[in-house]
C-alpha cells in the first residue's frame, strides 16, 4: 500500500483516532491498539477475498467493527483499570521509603540535633505513606483476584489517584524537610540519604499518579464488547 493510500485508508484513520484518544499505560495501550488493527486487517482481507476492492473492504471492516466513540469508551475503561493497578503498585512499593526516611532521621538524631519539628513532620508523613500504601493494596486486590467475583467500583481509579497524590506530596514535603534537617544533624549523610530517597520516590511515582487522575476523569461506560 502506498503512502497516499495509507493516508486515505479508513482503517488507518480509525486506528489513529483510537490511539490518540486513549490514555493509560503505554504497553497496555499499544496492545489494545494492535489488537484493533489486527482485527480490522483480518476483516479487510476477508472482504477482499470476497471480491471487494480494498477501499470498500476497509470501509466495510470499519463499519462492522463498531462506532469509534463506543470502542474508545470500552478500551478506555480497560486502560483506566490498568493504570489504577500500575499506580497502586508504585504507591505500595514507594510507601515504605517514607518509613525508611523516618527511621533514618531517628538514627541520625543520636545527639538530638535534628529539629523536633523535622522529626514530627517525618513521622506524620510516614503515617500518610502507610495509609496510601494500604489503600493501594486494597485497590490491587479489588482489581485483581476479587475482580473476577465482584464488580470494580467506578470510583476506584479516582481513589487510587488521590491516594497517590497524597503519597507523592508527602514525599515532596519530606524531601524539603529532610534537606533542611540534614545541616544540624551530627550524622548528616544519613539524613541527606533519607531526603534523596524521598525525592527519588516522588519522581518515580508522580508521573503515574498524574496519568491515573487523568484516566479517572475521563467519561467511560460499561459496554458489552468482547475483546
């Protein structure tokens, strides 16, 4: 197929529009788009074997596959759940870093030189990370094995997004607090390390949290589409 034909191909237009409208984990998004492309390609091949010219065969395949808004809604729901799980895993993995930060602050404060405010802030932020990690564990369970028996709550991705936001902000504040506390600490390298861990955790999780919240805001609906 020439580049001109590909540009005017209904299948390519359909797939391109679908891909540009979806949000979620890159791998899952690519997989869904390729499944749609393969399905359409097979349909076009079947119509051409029946004697239809390629352009008409492509148009028939697209018509048979369903309207683009319905397909986007179906695929986006799947991607939203996938993104919620992706974000929940990151929350569950990075939450313990704030616990480690709290521990390092306590270890560094053998001579009571770290300001009491920094210690209390680290403790409260660690508590916020624990709550977020527990919510993430619930989300993983609800979208994993339990999803085979129980429906997934529509607001679950939004809950994961806000839990991730809480954990991400906690890590950002912890970074600043620990950086300020490292100067007076006797064992300042440990406190500085705690700040570096918090900063790295925040950076690793923030992007996933933003995408999760974007997905949670998208209007999706349950459709009886078999994929």
